[in-house]
């Protein structure tokens, strides 16, 4: 777990402060349990963006205004950031003390020092400028350029630039708390829902800037779809789950809607499993089927880009294999960006990989290069399991 990770105990203490200040929604305890169970289901710590999202959800902020409790949330996030910085500074001091030459040591000249002797992961100076790392073979469908993101005064993303090649899969990897999910949510402006989130920089979709005030968020989120970590079908029929987004944008004829639903379920590789159950609840499906249903719901509105935030983390190996096969099929029609903790998954499904650490892009290259011959020592240590 990195210095930027927040434990369940820490987050519970923050929520308790919010409750004491009477800054939470009704039935907050039930919502609290559900949110925490999901966030910590398979990990010991979560990043600052997830903390911010949970606190904001419990406070009832709607993204269009900053309620009074936002000041308390901002204060707690600042404290969190400060404690992370202090801990990192202490660790770096310890490393520097370890590096002091000893006259009697064969390493006094520095010639025999092994890269694994010290925790280079805490050395910010080892993280290069991401603008020097960018190279893709084809056309960039989306571009993140010089992006910084703050929660109040706490910075979570530092000057990140990444091109996303059209009809390719790009994976974002890195330890918990490195900012990869936060960065992903910038691509369809989901972070706009967090009142104290401030983003500087540029994101282009087909050469069009989508970060401006005049950008149409409904259109952006139709063009850039999102599949979340845990399957989240609506409490509606399988048919209505897929048709839901289509009906929001226009009113198709029944025949056209039937065609869209069938085609979307086929493209999500689930049609054969549900074609005789379309009027059953989507929540009655297995976990893997629910995730493919959510993918069908996403592609029904014909997005150009599909974002996937750890789409297999809640699934068993068989369901995971089906999703991975589907990702490889989807890239024929869409640009796909996936966040994953599984380095083997990144190798199996992605064409390009970006390694992130402490809110910075350490290295970006073809996936085979990242895992076979990385340029940066931090990357080499992470992908080989020697990180930390």
C-alpha cells in the first residue's frame, strides 16, 4: 500500500467527523456500509479520489453547488494530503541516510549498488516529464495534455499527457492511490460531480476540446461511455437496461429499439444467453453476465470511446476471460481505455500501457515494451514485482 492510500480505519474516522458536523444525507449509515464494502472489497487502501467520491456522496453534494459541509471535506482532504507528504518526506530521509557513503563499504563509490537496495519508488526526481514519453503508431482519438487535478488544495494529478490511439486498447496501471482511476474519470468529465475538484489542462476528442465551459456534458458522456468496477445494472428488465440510454437521447420506433437492443447484446457477447429472458430483471444475471449487460448498455448509445475502470475485479476467472475476449473484439469498433491492477491482464488485452505513480505518468509505450524492456527504473521495478 502506498503513502497515498487511505485505510478503512482512516476513512471511517473522516466519515465520523462529517456525521458529527451533521453534514450527511438521511440514511447515511446504510449508504456508508454499501460504499465502504464496495470500495474495500478486495484491497486494503483506496486513493484520494475514491475517498473524495465517498465523502461527497454521503454529504449529498450534487455537483452543481458546494454545500457548507464541502468546507469540512476540503479541510479533511488537505489534512490527508499533508500527512501523505510528511510520510513520504520521512521515507525519503531514511533512504538518503541509507545512501550515505561508508568509508569501509565497497559501495562507497556507488559502483556496486543494486537498484533494489533502496525504495526508489519514493523519489519524485526519478519520475520523468510525461510529455517526453508519448509515441503511438496511429491517430490519437483522444489526447490528455498537461493535465493537473486538485481536490481543494490537495493535488492528485501532475502534468499528465497521454494520447489514446483510435481502435486500440490503452491500459493504465500502477499501485492503489496513484491516480489512474481519477485520470480515467476526467475523460468523460465524471469528476465534475465533485464540487471541490479543479482541473487544469486540455482533453481533446477528435481534435475538439471537451474541457471548456460550453461543452455539452450529455453529448460528451454519450460519446465517451463508462463501465464501472462493479456491475451496476438498473433494477429493470434486461431489455430496458439496454434501451435506457437510447430513450434518453431520442424516441426510436419499437422496431428500431428492438434492433438496437439485440445488436448491442450481440456485440457484448451475451445475446445467446439472454435472448429468451429479455423481460427478466438485469439483476437476476450472474456477475459476469451483469458486467456484459452493462457493456451492452454502454455501446447501445454508440459511443466512440469506452472507459473501463477495473471491469473484472469483481469477477471470477471464467467471467474475466469472457470480458477480456470482449475487450479485444470491442477495439475493432471503439477506442478502449482500461484501468487495471492486473499486470497480466494489461499484457493480454492492451496495445499501449501507461504506468502511473503518485499522480504522475512515469512511462508510456507499447505494452510489449513496457513489460519487456521499460526505459524507467520505476517501471521495471513495478512490472517485475520488485516495487515498494
